C-alpha cells in the first residue's frame, strides 16, 4: 500500500488512544463543561460512540455490497439533542467501550484490505459520491479533531 494509505490507517488506529489521553485529565465536573459553542466532553464521547457505529456499517456496506450502495447520513445535532439518547447526562463508560470496540473491529477489517479496495464506491445521502478512501480520511481525522477540541478547551480553562 502507499505511504498515504498506511499513514491514514495508522492515524485511524491511533484515534482511540488520542481520545483516551484527552479525557484522562478531566474531572467529573469537566465532563459537563461546555467547549465554547461546542458540545461538552460528555457529549463528545457519546457522539464518538454513535459516529463510530455508523462508520462501522458504512465500511461494511462499501466492502460487501455492490458499487453505488447507499451510505446513510444522520443528523448529528439531532442525535446530540435527543433527550432519549442522553448525551447530556449518561455516564461515559459505555460510550468509551463502544468507541473502543467498534474502532478495533473496523481496524481489523482495514488490516485485511488491499489498495484497490479503497476505490470501492457508494453514494452518501448527504455528500454524494463516497469511496472507502473518503471513509478512511474522514474517520482518521474524526477522533483526532475531537481529542484536540477537548485538549484545547482544557488549556484555555
């Protein structure tokens, strides 16, 4: 595989550790401190668990279904604000467990792929044409961005 692909996969694999490191210094009260106009750290970890489960399905659909498969988007803000999902008050431990387990399962799938697999295509309901390489770029960035968001908020507090 190319250096770019190997780098993206390594970043994807490192995402859980980055998030764990960002959360390691937070107290229980820090979990509910707003990150400026952003979600609180508690909301971020619930979002990461839900986002990762969506990514799990997307990866598998891109690999198992015909080219052009439909990749379903979802309204992240609506999920974050749905009282029934409890982003604002649920304990974080289960969401951490989901995030870790689902990312590990997808990392295992990634480890089996060849370069040509990353050209597999679907159609995302919100962003259109969507390849497995697009998927990897998005999710390699995703955990990093949220970890940095939490670290930056801690530094400014």
